[in-house]
C-alpha cells in the first residue's frame, strides 16, 4: 500500500500572552495510505487544525517533518503543495465576489487543468452540490452551507490527489451531509484519491472513515482501523420493549447501572449497555417477578461515538 502522507515526530508550540507556551502538538507521528478516508479526531483544542495547517505549510512546526507523496513540506514546498487541496476551518478558500462557476473555473485553471473537459465537470459539480440555481450569483450572497459545499467542490475540481478537509460537514443539513459522504466515498473508490478529514460527527466517521488517528492534548492516543477499534471496545447493547411495570420494578430497574428506562405509549423501553453481560440477567429477573411480557429484544449496533469516548477517558468524557 502506498503511503501518501507521512508525519514524523511533529511538535508545535504556540506562544500565548504573558510569555506562556502552548504545546499544541507533542511529538506526533502517523502515516496515511493512498485511497482511503482517514479521520483525524479529537476533542476541541486537541491539535487537529494545527496538524492540518502544518501539512499545508501554513503553520511552521517546531520539530519534526512532513512529507506529501515523498515531497518534504518544508524543503520541497511547491511540489508538496501541488498534491494537496484543502478546506480549512471557516471556508476561506473561495472568492466571495466571484460566482460559484467562476470559482470552480479559477481554481481549476491555477492548478493547470485544461479547459477542454472542465465545462462538463464543473456543471456536474454544480449539479451534485445543488448549486446550479446559484451558479451566476456572487458567492457572498450564498448561504453558509452553500458556501461550504462550494469550498468542497473547489477542492475536487483542482484534481489534487490528497484532500484535507477540516470539518467539511459542519453546519450542513442532513441531506447535504449524506451527499458529501457519498461524493467522498466515490472519489476515493473510483479515483484512488485520499481524503483526510477532521470532524466531531462520529456518525460521519463510522460511515466513511476506514482508519483514524485520535489526538488528545497534542498526543496520539489511538491510530487504528475503525473496525479494529470497534472490535476492541465491543460493548453489548440491547433494547427491550416490555409491558406494564409496577412501581417497585421500575425502582429496581432504575438502580441498575448502564440501564435506561423510557415510557413508550402504554409500555416501556429498556436500553441496556452491558459492560458486564450478567446485568442482562438481573434485568430479566426483575421482569420475571411479575411475569412482565417482553414484546421484543433487539441487539443494538455498537456505535463509534461510544468507542471514541472510551478512548478519550473511559466513557467519562
Ligand atoms: N495561533 C494560535 N496561537 C496560540 N495558540 C493556538 C493557536 N492556534 C491554536 N492554538 C492552540 O493550540 C491548541 C490546538 O488547537 P487546534 O486549533 O489545533 O485544535 P483542534 O483540535 O482543531 O480543535 P477544534 O476541535 O476546536 O477545532 C489549542 O490549545 C489552541 O488554543
Ligand atoms: Mg480545529
């Protein structure tokens, strides 16, 4: 498998007021293989944007090195940058006075793309991102979500093999978020491009990322495939739908850890997260005392959000 990005022992210290220093990145190293969606995750202030900006050459690290498809970001900057397109926090990579179509034409041109096939490709991008209607309006008149979508379309039209996307689905409506996930999956599968994405939306991560690095306080706390992390943290969760409960039963059930009781019409839903499978028997014993009918039992899929919380602080975060 080809490595397209290599981050080696990266450290970044920012100066803060009163002579204080903030170690935003503390000796982090990771590699990104070609042709996947790679998640860069972590809580607010973890160092994700600092990492992305270091890769783009916008932040000068204090130690360590980065290479993009073999080109060193510091020493061979132009070659390294030619491989990248980025959406940074706050979608600043588009021109507000230009229309969406002009933005796409402009950014394709400065990357040296030939106009021939571009007209069709640009029309397709405008259509896919739902921007056809606004194709002739200056970008400043578009809604924030539309601007966000255009910023992403601009990274696609550059033809760059590596896309760096800092929270690309932030503030997008549900259907736009799904559309963008589909587009990212497609460019990775069909064009073997590589996407490095930061997001706080663990549904997005679970849905499209194959591998993740999790940063906390400037240090890497996990570097693994989603599947392996899910297997490691296999938490069994069940949803039980049951009939009427006596007050006593409710009190007993509510005392069990990892259990949630929610009234649904004339019956109850019991959600169980079982770190210890024996708790299921305790819950069932309480139901058996009154011969409470159990209408359904479903095993819930483990979600990555829980795994993420576990990694960051034993589920306490
Ligand atoms: N220009 C700067 N000057 C001083 N400190 C900074 C600067 N930029 C970032 N920091 C600090 O570096 C740390 C990491 O910030 P960074 O923006 O990389 O976090 P993040 O993981 O992107 O967080 P978020 O999820 O909130 O976007 C934080 O403590 C932040 O306050
Ligand atoms: Mg950030």
